[in-house]
């Protein structure tokens, strides 16, 4: 376990998702946290879940950075949104397992309230229809986006509208009462009159959540319980850098869900690309970072939006079951498809990725052939560019390279022996991916656990070996 004294010989590390979330960022964060002083979340909230499996035990993280499993300090930056009651419950649950949680939270992070969850559900109902998964419904841009309904989008709307409440505001009961008094009436009016939906019709509705006295008491109390964790995150991280501490920035979600560079409007509301580190933690863009991309050997997506390589039938079922493709937070079955290098190439360009961590190689084992999309065909023209127009998504035809499949192996034994123990076709697949993208391979996931990881490069500069994982 990390003793908190980790120093660096290289640049701080940003771990960023290259697909649509659920790439296994938690497991690779856990691996690289071994040498970290702190694991920093720069965006995300109660809708972003990571899982880590080690020694036969599964740990589920939602708002708490997954690196705390190593005993490392967890930091939630101002780019995160905080659901304080859920966060306190999560910390308590982790501590009951014997895991000490050292947490620092930006005092300016915005807070999710129950009315945000009600608004989230109401907005999905207002969008109407089913979740947009077909090419035609995606192109129309009118169906549901498949929100987790955890209130994150409406919370960020309030932040931009400058009517939100920050974590520090919970400590001032009078201010909290005055602001909530107006916000409760505003939200009720918007949902019932603007969207035409009665509060009582929403599954998220609980009468006590709209009672001013109860809401003030509950959130003031939770704020006071978190007061010792609140800090100026920018100053905390600046001090750590001056002491040459090694910092790891744990991405939540991915490039495909980034509000600026993702599949808008089928995306989240945060800056989940690597650039979100600067605005989400108060870290200068002049700081030298190294950026590692996280991807799976196939593509998955939960909710609505484009998924050009989407599969159905027996191959999809195998991937879902072998890959446990069900959401950490929602439990929803994820949509799955072949690996899409157009999407990964977009991530490499926007995020400045130099190294790739590719997981779930084991999930595809046993297939006679494996496909990789290297470009798209739109209206008869071939392109490797990520489309911006919704109408283009209805016309996308992936252009595939077909590679031979590889057999199942004793994956834990392979992890102990290293990359050369992988079958020839699995290594060919890995080589094809990194050579096409122009990046290097940093780590390979060949099973869901920490132990089923082959590390080729430690970003801290520490030597690579079995100890790098364990």
C-alpha cells in the first residue's frame, strides 16, 4: 500500500477514456496509483462509476477516486459535481470494508440536489419516445439521450446559469435557506409549467425533497460533515508539485461523452477530455503532463447516441456476458460493437495521447475473426474524420479490417509471464491497433482484476515488473 510519500521522476499523468466510458479506467488508475501521491478526479459526479477487482474482491467506486484502494489520497476537483449524502454513504461503506479513505474536495465544486434529479427525469420525458439508438433516431436528435437521471446535467445547467450552490455554500445555513427557497419554486415552476409534467408523476419524487426545512437541515448537516475535507484544490496540487509529488488525474467518462468533443447532444455535460484537467482542478495548462488513453478491445456504450460498429446477435451476447457489460451505476446492459479506430484516432488527436492502455483482450478470445473499423464511408466517400453533423451519423458505414481471432488462455498465467505469453494473433491485434494510431502500448488488460494486467511502462518512472501491478 502506498505510504503517501510517492515522488516522481516523470510528468504527472492524465488517464482519459478513448471511447464512450466504461473502458476500465478504474482498473488502470488502480495499477498506476501504486506510485502516486494523490489520485485526482477533475470531472464527474454521482453518475460515473468505476470498479476494481483484486484478491477476489470487487470494489465499487462512484464519487470516490478509485486510487484510494492503494491508500492514496483522493481529490475531487472543482470540475466535479458532488452529491454529498451519497458521497458520505460511499465513504462509510468503503471504510466498513477496512479501507481508509483520505479525501480532499474542492470547496467550489457544485452540489447535486433532489430537484436536479427530478428535472433530469422530466427532461428525458419531455424529449419523448425511446432512447435514441438507431441511426435514424440519432440523426433526428429528438429522442431520449439515455441519461442516468442522477441530476448531473441540470446541476451543471445551474452552474452555468449562475444559480447553483457550491459545497462551501452548504456551511452557511442562512444563505442555503434563502437560495433553496427561491430554487425550489423555480424548479417546480419549470417542471410543471415549462415541461408540463407534475412532480408527483416522477419516479424521483419524494415529498420531503421539496420541503424547505428538511432540505436545508439535510444538506447543511452533510456539508458540515464534509467540512474537514473541503479545501482549495488548486493550492493543494500546486504544493504537491513543488514537492515533486507524482499526481495521477483519473478521468471519468471519455472523449465520446465530452460536451465539446463528443457525440453532442448524446453526451455528458462535463469536460471529460484531457483538457478538463486545467479547468477542473485549477492546474495551469503550462504544466507538462503525460496522457495515457484507456480503451477496450471493442467498443461499448450505455444510453443513446451513435455507435457505428454496433453488434447484435451471438457475438454481441458473448461480449456482454464475458465482459460483464452492465453499468456500474445504472446496471443497464451496454450496447457493444467492434473496436472503432476513427473514435480512438479522434481521442489521440484531441487529448494528446502518447500511450494506450488496452483492456478486455480476453473477452474477444474464441472468436474466429475480429473486426476493427479503420475509417467510415459516408455517402460513398471514405473518411477517417469524426462526423459533426447528426445527419451524417445516419449514413455512416464502418470500413473494417478483419484480423484472425485468438484462443482462450490461462490469463492470470499470461499476466505473470508477460506480453510474450500472449498468442501470436492477440499480439498481432495489439500491434495493428497501436501502429494504426501512432502510439505506444503502456498496459494490457487480460481479465477484470488488478492481477490480470500486463504493464509495459510505468508513468512514474518506476521499473516495470510484477510489483508494478501488485
